[in-house]
C-alpha cells in the first residue's frame, strides 16, 4: 500500500466547496484507475483554509501513473477553489 498526500490551500470560505469538488469530480476518475484504493478529504477548521487529501494506492508505480495521467485534471478541477497552485 502506498499513500500520497495532496495539500491544498483554498480561497477563503471555499474549503468545503473544494472538498465537494474532489469527491464529486476527482474520485470518480480515480476509481477507474488500476491500483486505486481510496481517497479521503480532510478540511481544517483552523484559520488558513487548509485541505489535505490522502490517496491510497496499491503501489508507488500506480501513483506515478496518476501523476503522469491525472494530476493536470486534478489541478484544473480544483483551480477555482485554491488560493495557490496545488502541490503533491
């Protein structure tokens, strides 16, 4: 099992919306990929509007494939709700 955490800083007041976007638009894409196990979205109640999204895959190889094939889509879908560029 391999875990990669994507941390996002959302625009003020957009953290919950960003969480919904990940669950509604990104996770369905990920479910179609080989090796994908699960993704959860954690939203902080503390100031700073931080959102963390750990993804679970069967191997590092599958995660590398995700970076090559899906990362750009992830950034596009979450761009409207983030204050800075998303980083892995």
